[in-house]
């Protein structure tokens, strides 16, 4: 297996790094100021970045996002300009090769401070919320639902960033106080529309799209937001194999579940307390996780992806 790309160091302006991605500011040949997003192979769990990564994960995430942006072309405005490293100005051929297939050149926007979540199934934090209150993010649900049950209608459950940096669920009305009623209604409608269409597409390919999250941004002078960030990847969505779906329990998924399951055993053994630095993942965990990401790509697109 090839070595994981954990960081990039490009001679471009204003590098900043998140848990998974490195960002730079670039000026395109047209003079447009753009954002370069480089998806590394870093992997985080419980808000902690692990000591090693998943080789090729950044490529898979970028190529899945590219697929979905193209799939929805013409029906939703988005920030993606190019995924071709040859379009990055100011780099050598060797530097472009270093980030090949893992970049997105994007329009710069002012990020709308609402994370938009669509839930079509009751699972994860939504299931815990329902068990405690009979509601999900303040939305009442029928009695008797089981873990991983499909909901009668998808829910829009927005969140925002608390001062600690963690997501904080908010009501629609609280969102209105932040961005206004018109924008909040637009975010809700766009989120549920995109989710519904992607859910139906994925199900035809043997994948349940249980939930997902979006981010939106505003271009200068625009009346409506555009779609930004990654979309419908295993890092931003919960994908389940449809043929293995069995309500009443947790489902196998095409994401970091293998990593999280391993880490829970490390925590149970008293070898880690979910604080930085993250432990090193064993080769078996790395290989199985990469295989799951690749399977998600291949099922969704119908194509093989060589890393």
C-alpha cells in the first residue's frame, strides 16, 4: 500500500489546515481569487487526528465529490471550478503531481454559518436524542421507532458551531435569527431536495444514504447561497449497504466505522482517552478502511478507482 499523504507544503499563499484538508489562496489566470482545497489522507475520529492516515482517502473523497457535483450540474449552483491540478497556478509539474486527483479549485464565498443536515433514517446522535426525548433535534417523532428505521419523511436538522468548535443543534427558528427567514427556508428546501435525489440514486446502486450534511456560501452580491465544501462523501454522509440493512441495531457503513470500532477497543483497554495525540492505526484497520471507501466510490459511480 502506498504511503499516506498527511500534509502538503505548496508555495502558495495563506496555508491553513483542518483535520483532513489543507487550504490555500490562489489567483487564477483570469484574475479571479480562488480557494484551493487539498484533501489529505489524514483521518480523524472523536475530533482527534490519528498518527497515521488512510492512503488514498483524500483521492477517493475528492473524486466522489467531483462525481456528485457533476451529477447535479445544472440544478444547483456550486463552488467547484476545477479538479485538474494542471489548473493550479504557480506550481511545478512535480508539485502538481504531488496533489493530483486530490484537489478542488473553488470560488471563494462567505460561508453561511449554518450546517445543513438531512436525516432520512434515525441513527447516531438522532437515535440517542429520540431515546431520551422522543424527538430528534426538537422535532417530535412517532413512538416505537427502532434504531436505523427509515423515517416517514426526511428531517432538516440544522446546526451551528459552538465556541468550543463542536456542532450545536439548533431549531429552524434559531437559524432564522442567524441568517433570516428567507435564507433559512432556502437552506431547508435545498438540503431536503438534494438529499432526496441523492438517496434515490444511491438506493438504485445498493446503498442507503441514511443522512448527510452540507455547507453553503454566498458569492459577493448574490441573492442565494451556493453549495460548497464536499458533498455526499463517506466523511460527510452515512452510507449503508442496502442488502444488509436491518433496523433495530447499528448498521455496517462505508465510512470510518472500522477506525472508530478499533479505537473503542483501545479506549476500553485504557490505552487512549480520546484526547490528542491520536494512536497509530494497525495495518489491518487501515487496509479494511481504505477498501470500504473504494467500495463506496465504485458502487456510486460504477467505475473502478486505482490508488
